[in-house]
C-alpha cells in the first residue's frame, strides 16, 4: 500500500481529498453515475468490487464480495461483510495503520455512505471480478516462448 512511501497522515489526507472530489462531482451528476470502481483482493483471499456512485447528488459506496476466483456472493452476505468491516474499523483510532500494522483490506476512508448493492451493480461485479481475478484458468500453459 502507500505506507511504504507515504506517512499515515498523508494517506488519510489523500483519501479525504479523493472523497471531497467525489462530493463535488456528485453534486453535478445524475443518479447512478459511476465515480470510481476499485477491484481488490482481501487478506481473507476474497475479492471485492467497490463502486462509488452518485445517489441524490451525493457519493455512496456499494460493495460486492466474491470468492477467491471472483464468483459473486449473495447480496445479503456482501452487505453483512461490509458492515462487519466498517464496525471493526470504527473501533480503531485510525483507518490508516501505523508502521508495522497490516493495512486495511481496501480503502475504507471515511465518510463513505454505504448501501446494499443494487442488482445492476451486482451484475456488473459478476463480470468484473472473475475477469480480474480468475485469470489462471484462462492462461494457456502449453504455449512456449
């Protein structure tokens, strides 16, 4: 993560500046406009698609989790998993770890408003996650160089 080259305060400032940019963009854009999509692998060897989208002129996040190969989990599991991660980070003093600590699974910078993933975003994640994380099955091992 960024902590090798940047301090915790710098990372926090970067995430807050990013969120402020999302807020400014969302104020001008229609609902469901996509501001960002993050595709990540977690420490538990799960995959996740984090959508930052516009809803009522505010940025909100929807998270869809998948298994290690990117196969999407049911929506209720995705939302419960995200709520559990947010509760865990809320108990800590800082979202950005100090030196020696493990970094969070993915950017959980405050103040994201999270909502249950809507069907369209689940469908999109069903395409994006396997395409990004299940590449091993698509590599031709018989090819020679």
